[in-house]
C-alpha cells in the first residue's frame, strides 16, 4: 500500500523559492506563469497487512505530526489501494 | 488553470533523506513503514487564456527542462481544468 503526502507552505507564508522559479521561467519565455509555489512530496510504502482505515489513520498521523510544521505548512495526502 | 508537478528521484538513486525519515518513523513506533522517498512538489498557476493542449505542452516543457534533473530525477504532473 502506497501513500502520497504533499506538504505545502500556507498561502499566507511567502515562498521565495517558488518566486525565484517564477522569475526564472519569465526570463526564459514562460510569461504566462502567474505563480509558482514549491512544496515537498513524500511517497510512503506501508506494510500490506493494514486495513484501509488503519492506513489512513497512520498516514494522517505521520503527515500531521512528523512531516508538517503546523506553524507555516499544511498537508494533504492520498492513499493508493 | 493550475498544474501540479511532482519530481522524484529515480528508483535507482539512493535517497538518504527519505531513509532518515523512515528511520525516525521506526524509532517513534511506525514500524510498518516499509519505505519513504522524498521528492519535490510544485504548484504552477497559468494564465486562463490557454487551451488545455497548450497548457499541457507548456507544463511538460517546464517540468522536463527546468524543474527536473534528468540524470537522477523523473517527473509527473497533472493539470486541473
């Protein structure tokens, strides 16, 4: 069972790295890129013995308590069955 | 129009950062985590004037030529209509 976790900066938090990428894209001709935000992406492989509900609960805890800094970041995830 | 780009290390490339996270998860009790791989995630907002086909072509070029190091990384993306 594989989970995909996406951690992004909250929209209220400045993202200088994304801004730098956007500026670079403009300079090389991608002028219709309105915004770029960079985040982190995690692929987590879980043991196959877990139920869907147990996997969901585990991934939720890992994303919330380990992978995300709740002061400046938020997370989402999805689980491949 | 919003594009989501995921850049990951090729499976043949070691991921010490993911390995460190996996070890940390084991230490705090998530013993059924079999593997963790860390990648990058980009949210790209495009101007609304683009056709779906033009947007797809543009995001493909940005992902391939700018966001990914083809020696060690691979990418995937999806576009919200």
